[in-house]
C-alpha cells in the first residue's frame, strides 16, 4: 500500500511540474520621436513646443496576455500566536534554501502605453474600475524639460494652477519627463483653464494657458548633476504572504546589494525597509528610517515573518501614509522610489479612497514614484488600484508570475505582451532606469 502511495505522489509531482513554465511573448515596440506642431519662444530663457507626445503607443500594437482567473484571492492563513509563528519561521528558514533569482516577474508601464490603458478603462469589462476607486478624470498633461544643449533638467518642479488654486505638483525624472493628472478624483461642469509654473535652480517660468496636452520646454539653464537616490520598501507581512515572503526578502536583499554595488561610486543611496499588517495585529506599521547602512537594512529584513491579517483587506493606506509622511525623503534626490510589495487591497471605504487620492497628490508633490509589486492573491480590483497608483505617480507596475512555481497562483494582469524575468534583475533594471 505504501509503495502504491509513493508512486501516486511522484506522478502528481511530475504532472504539476510540467504544468509550470509557459513562456510569454515580448513585443519590442520602437518609439519614434514625433515633431511637435507648434513652437513659441521668448527672450526670458524659455522655449515651449506643444503637440503630440512620442510616449503614446496604440492598443493595436499589442496582443493581450489576459487569462480568466477563477480564484480572485488566495485564502488567508489562520492567525497564530507570535511565538508559534516565530518558531515556525525559524524552522522553515533553517530548512529551506532561499536563493536570489528564484521568483519570476513581469513589468508593465501604463504611462508608456497610455492609449492602451484608456481603451481598457473604457471597455465594458473594466469600466467600473474608475468609479470603484474614484479615478474618473484622466485629463493628462505631459512635459519634457530640457536645456539648450538638449540635456534633461532633472527634478524641475511643475505646478499646474489657475488664478486661485494649485491643483497638482510634479517633478521631472532623469529624462526630464513628467506626466501630471491634476483632476483624477474631480468632476467639473466646466473644467478649469490651467497654467503651468516651472521652477528650476530657483528660477521660475510660466506657461500661460495649457491649451494642449504635450509640451517640450527648453530652458536657458545649466543641468545640475544629482547623485542622491532614496529607495523605500513597504512590504505586507500578513499571514497570506507566508507562501512568498521569505523568497521576496531574499530578492529584495539581493536588489539592495546589487544596486549599491553597481552605483556606490556614483550615487549616494539611502534605503528604508518597512513592514505592515492590519488593525488588531502585532503591529500596523513597523517603520525604519532611511540609512546608508545596507547591512543594517538587510539584517532588519531577515528578522521579519508573516502573521496576522485575518480578512482579505489590509492596512495599505496606513502603510502608504507612513511611507510618504513619516520619513525624511531627500529633497535633492534624483530618484525617490517607493516599492509597495503586497497581495491584498486596502479596506474599501470612502475615507480610505479619499485618503489614497491625497497620498498620491502628496507623493507627486515630493517627487515619489510608487512602484507596486503584486504578489499571489491579488485580484482584479487590486490590480487596477495598483496600476492607478503607479501611473499617477510616474511609476511602473511589477507583478509576480507562476513561472517560478513558487507560492500560490498569480493573477495575469490585463496588459499586452511582456517579458518574464527574474524579479531581482527586473527590480535592478527598473531602479537603474530612474537613475541612469
């Protein structure tokens, strides 16, 4: 009988392993510069060109990788006492080999595929996502800020305002590029007419009347060399993350080490790793300040384990509030990157939704890019919220895939073709894309 049972178990394992590892196609889409339609210049050191943006990519250029998912959320593990979980955690860590490069992931940037994104939001299947999270108004302004030597002006502040109010503030990235959505949670009988105020090197320039959606700004300024980078990790450590948390910690530790090693001679890199659970758990947010001591961050990370939670939703809004308001982000940082690692949404309340919009507005005002990393358990509602977070802060969307065979099933996002990569290498590539 025992021999028969062993044979059956081996057969099941063989079938399971052969069911993993399907490859996704990757479409290389060349982005071609488009000449702008209008140009105005003046004697005060500013040239403004408006017209079409080369960032938009049409939906027809992509094939969908969307698949139907029968389980929108993984089951939440039962809560144990801290001592029981800690004992299990130590035993599991001692008995398991966690190597960097184990987890697989993909990336999708909705700002670079904006027409595709809007066609999704206007599709009957996903149209309700806008009202569900109150991201209704997708009026969009793009800015490319350069100097006369065609060098990007990094960290140029852009304020969109009318005669009475400043509606939104954003900052240019390492390519001199910024996208601003000033009215995401707003409805108007008549949309306000906005102007733009651009500040760089303590000089201020005005663009009167934004009557287009794309502007190339040329300023008579010397490009500053900026070498400061802030990287924050905000990680869900509730019980439902137990299937992947130890692997994620290994990947994040490797990412921090790689980025620091590659850029230590050129960049001043600070890291803050933080952890959150839910109301009623051992802690809501376990918060650590920014530091240059990479070994300290990794040591603190190794002490974390999964427990608590209970219901599906977690304290995501509390975590974001702590990340944005309770840390000393470097004003002079070339890149401020907030990686949000999670498998569940915030509690869907009017107060939380309103606060999410305020947090996005503040993140933009500080120049913080939110980059979600969606783990197993993320459902469609959560996917779209995470994509709303990243697109509105000029971030990008990272999602774990089933190709590693680790953890519970991962939801395939509603996107075009993407390349499956190792999570640690993908994160390093994303970080470098903001600093090089």
